[in-house]
C-alpha cells in the first residue's frame, strides 16, 4: 500500500479557491493515485488554524465550525485517513530538529520528516497500528523535496542531511572531493576481495589526491596494508601490489597458486 502525507499548505491550497497554488494542488488531488492520503495531528491542527487565521485567509477567516466542515469534507474522500503516531516518532523528531542555532522554521519540517521517515512505519488504519502491521514505502514525490538526496533524513546544511554533509566534508578534506567518484568507479566494492561493505578509499601515495592513485578497499584489507610488517600469508594479488607500494624495499614471500 502506498501512503502520502501532504504538507499543511497543500491541504490549504486544495480547499481554498483563492490560494495562489489552488490550481496545481487541485490537479494533484484529482490525479493522485496513492492508496491513502494521510492527515496526522500536526497537519490537521495546522489546516484548522490557517483556515481561521485572518492573515492567511486575507481578511475573511472561517469560523471554527466552518473550518471543521472543511476538514470533514476532505475526510469523506475514500483515500483520506487519519494516521496515528507511534513511540519512535519522538526520538526521530529530536534528532531531526537538533540544530545548534535558533531555527523556529525547523520544527514543522522536522516533525513531518520524522513522521514520513523511511525508517518508521506509516499505518493505514488504527487496526494496523494496534497489530504492528503496515509499512512505509518512504516519502512520496510531493514530500521528497523535504529530504536529503539520500532519502533518509531532512537537510541539515547545504541541502544534505548530517551524515551526508559530514561524508562530503570528509571527502573534500581528505580526498579533494574524489571519494564518491572513486567508489563509483570501483563499483562500490573492494578491489582486492570484492566486498561491498565497510569500504575505504586508500591513498596509493600518501597525501596525493589523484584518481589514478586512489583505490577502493574494504576495512580488513586497509588494515592489512598499513599494519602488516611482512607478507607471510596469502593475500590477494591486488593487495600484494598495494602493500609493496606502502612498504618499499621489504621482500614479499612468493605466493604460488594451489592446483585444485
């Protein structure tokens, strides 16, 4: 089941004809094919608040009773559901809103990102919430702009989440920004053993950042390159070449292939 959780302004634009984005929002509403289009408590209260706000409504706010009728008219659509919250949300909200400066505009986006996080579950009904069944397929297209390109967190700095921003900063500082390019070139796999996890980028010449002198190795192979004082055990041929570059002048024990 595919689920979508529109932002407050999307709900507002759908129902307020004079809203500047009423046309695009109404078109999206009529064409959206998600199985469930969800309100959470945050978006419900936000819509009600804006409908009764004199500034938002350009001097013609609705009464509270009228605002409830607007909400109820949306609820009558078979796709619209009210999604409950779950215990994990508070932890994600704290993580997403944990910035080192005053940022009052972060709270709403952090809540929605935590609510729609691919690491969390979005339940289609209270029965699914109670039984623990249900799943999330991640943010829908209308929400992806709120996320880092990795799709896991909201942007922290420079349009990237905290993990991606730090990875990019580390790549710039230690690899002249070439780390991701080298990983991509090597197929995101260790060149010695083919492992696809815990990957490092190794400098074939210390401190020299050139594509031809950077190579992808797994953590285990990287440790061997720097900590093995001598090669007395069998290691992959690529690793022998890299080890000789790191330890010039030290003899390498001959390695012979064993016949099957």
